[in-house]
């Protein structure tokens, strides 16, 4: 059910007259909305009174709404057990869902629904669930999220930007040339940096700077695994997600002490058996700093944290000559110890790579350059390569001259198919345009890897394949 469907069903079916009166009072709606359910349906997602209603919520209620915002989906009533359920709750197998959560639902209705900040309705597609309370879904709508205040009181300090462990990403880049020191292996194949068929890849994907941060996050969660070997992988990522979410709300001059994160962890990761939750914030934050995900500093004798910059070199304006220099042949030597991550991503999108000894070299690739030429031609790095590196300058000029006139592709084959029945058979068998494209004048184009399948189909249909060198 989408937001509109939930609102319509809530206003027409779920709310009692007393509920409507309470919502109208909390949000400041007029008597007209209180008397007419259709009017309430039209006004409930408006901005009116949302900020005022939010001001009446407790810290735990604000945190639970932040948890709903992070999930970006509807939840069932059991989700609210983290703030309205009894501590150390234990269920008997014979206890029904309704008995378990009926008191939680009463609190949800009284504290959140009647304040007009939470939507709910019976999920019409959940008929496999026997109890109505089990079929109810709850949604914190996107329209209200801008009014959600921070549940924590950050510490403000502008004396210095703090300390980040920037060496982690640099060590990872050196993995390309066989270096990298003693970095632990995190899902080795998925995150392995390598040059495959002259393309810079992380795992099986073309390199992007954002993949480095995914690797960092996996490393952060993996560090917690070593400390808590009995915890499941999903639980570790819940812990790091909760801390990341809380720290992402900070302004540039704000910090949080590790102990302040305890209430966020208790709610965001409710049900994950955090028996020593008092120790978790310190361990999680320290591991996050070790993996370069967090910055830290000491403020008023407290160790405080915030999210580290995505790309630490941003704003330093390093000259390109600091990390790129022409090689002896028609290539470019890339200094992995200083190259900005975003520039390496741009270079990876237009280059062939080789690892020679302990050096990474790049040469222009006409195909890759042609694919993204429009998006990179005005970037400072591309302009510098054009003006200062002859091999790249020649390639960029050729692509620009041929743009719109010639398709540049590696391992592309073209065939002419005159027979209509054969053409129909090919179209049915290879309908994916990423595999085969029909061109004017009876021509088709397809990658070389598809040649065997095309030939088998043609032969099976009673035709003969004729190749022209």
C-alpha cells in the first residue's frame, strides 16, 4: 500500500470519532476537518501543525521516528515494542500476537497516531495473517520527515577538524599494484582491486570511488565481528548503520560523544540481543575510526566522533602533475599514493591500464572514452590530459571529430539478414537490445561473444552463414 492508500483507509475505516478529534486538536485543524473524514484525508499530509506536534514527543519517540525514516517503509506494530513494550519482555509460545502487542498498539495510537504524526491502516493484502492487529501497518510519511528534530544534543567545537584515519583507503589503492600492507580481507572477491582485461575493477565491476566506501563499511562491520564472533552479519551492519545515521545528522562543527549513541542503538537495533549495550558505542566508534569511516577528537575530556569526509583530499587542489606523469611509452604513470579518488574514477572510465612492476600505467581507450565523452569532456582532468599528455590529446581529438558520425566499439560484428522469416526468428531469440540491435537496410549488430549462438540459429533454420573478411 502506498501513502495515499494508507491515508484513505485510515481516515475512512480505522479512526474513531475520538481519534479524529484528538488529531485535529494536536495539528490545529478546524472543526470542518473534525466533522468530515474526507476533509481530514485531504489535510492530514499538509504541513499544518506538524512541527508543533513533534515538539510534544519524547526523545525515544523521536528516535523511533528516525528509525522509521531510515527504513523508508511501513512496519507492523511489533516495531514499536522497543519503546512501548516492557523491558526484558519474554513471550510464551502460547501467547497470541494480539495479546503480545495490544498494549503497545494503545500507546502507539495515543502518543503518535492521535498526535497526527504517524499513519496506519489495515494491509488489505495481508489476509494470511489471522489477527487484525497483525495486519495493521504503520508509516511515517516523507512529508513529515523535514520536521523531525535531532534526538541528541551534539557537542559544538570548531577548534580543529578532528583526526581521521585516511591511510586506510590509500592502502587499499596500493592493492592494485600488489601493495596494501596487511589489510584484512573483507569478502575478498567482491572488493578485490585489480586490473582485468586492461580495465580497473573492484571485484567484477568497473572501478568507482563509491565502492571504496562500501569496502570500508564492510571492514567496519567485520571488525565488530572479530570482537563479537557470535553476532550475525546483519546485526553488525545494523549497528554501523545506526551510528552512521546518528552522526550524519550533525552539522560541520558538531560532534557526539560515544556514550550519547546508546539510546539510538537500543532503538535502531532492538531485538538483536545487545546484552552489553553500554560498551557497544565505544567499540563501534573506535572500529569506525580505525577503518577511516569516522573522525574523532577529544572535547571536554570526552572522545567524540562524526562522519569522516567521503574523499579526504577534496579541496586541496593538488596539481595534476603531483600524481600523473608521462611514461617512457605512450602511457601515463599514476601515483596511487596521492591520486584523488574521484580523479582515479574519471581516469578509469576512459583508460586502459597495466601494472608494470609496482607502477600503474594508463593509456587512452577510444571505446570507453566514446561512451562517456559528453559527461567528462569538460572536466578539469580531461582538459589537462588533452593539453598535456599527447596520447590522450590525440584520442580526445579523434573522438570529438568522430562524435555522432561513427560508432566505436570493440568486438562488434555486423551481419546482413535478407530473409524475413530468419529475421523474425532472430528477433524472437535475441530480443534484448543489449545483446543484438537491428539496423537499417537488413543489418544487425551484435557482440563477438554471441556469434556462436547466431550461427547455430541460422544453420538450424536452413540457411548458410557466409563470412566476409
